[in-house]
């Protein structure tokens, strides 16, 4: 029987890592690439890129074999591990 968990599932983990990676890349580009030193990538563009790429990666990453969902007492669907 699956056990409900609050631990982040693989999709959430992948999305979080993607967001952090995009943030680091934008910071590196703004600091070290001559094209962006005088006109850095704006926070709005960085935020939009982070949001879109995080969504794409989290959508495409499949759930782990031991991950499933269960319905709790309130009818909400929660992550679960088998």
C-alpha cells in the first residue's frame, strides 16, 4: 500500500535544480561575458527564462518507479511512495 509523503518527488527536484542552474548561468553571463557586461540580462528576462525552463523540465521528467499518488481524507491528491 502506498504511503503518503511530503518529500519532493523527482519532478519537483528536477525543476528546482533547473531553476538554480538558470540563475547561476545568468549570473555568470552577466559577470564574465563581454556582450552582457555593459548591458546585463534583466531580472525580468532571467525570471521568465527560469520559469519556462523549470516548467519544461519538470513536465518532461517522468516520475520514479516507486512514486505514485494517493487521495487523503480531505480528497486532496498527494504524493506517495510505494
